[in-house]
C-alpha cells in the first residue's frame, strides 16, 4: 500500500513538472499595455510582446507574508511598471498572468534587478 502511494505521488509530480515545462514563462517589467497585448522587458533588456484574450487569467503574485491574502486580480492591475510572470502557449498568447503589486524597487519584488536596469 505504502509503495503504491509513493509511486502515485512520484508520477503526479513528474507529470506536473512536464506540464509546467511545456509552457513558456516570461518574467519581467510591463513596459506597455494595449487592449489585446502586453509588452514585457526581461533581464538583459529582452522585450517580449504577448497577446491577451478572453481565456487569459490574472492572479496576484504573492512573494511575502501574509500568505493567506486574497490572490484575485484582473486586467486592470496590469499597468506599466508592474512585475509580472506570464505563462503563455506556443502562439504567444498569455494563459496565466501573475502580477506582483509590490513596488519594483523593493526587496519583495522579483523584478528589482530588471527595474533598476530600466531606470
């Protein structure tokens, strides 16, 4: 019984990692937002433009306590200067947009190095 449970958990973790590996992810600072697209500047100044559609989902990217805070977000939180992580499909359409609401210059921001290079 124990062996079966461990094997099942191992398979589930492996499948989850394969699913995550299949979708490209972009981390950076939003430099432009249009009605149907977002432009993100990542490390080394690489700029990526991704399309937004009705299936794009938005959540708050929580990087510090309190962990239990509400993680709901919408497209209105996607503003210039915000740090984001965007998972997209092969056609550069954003599927999951994580938006960090902390100031990009703070220690809590995952994009503090990118924001400093943009100034």
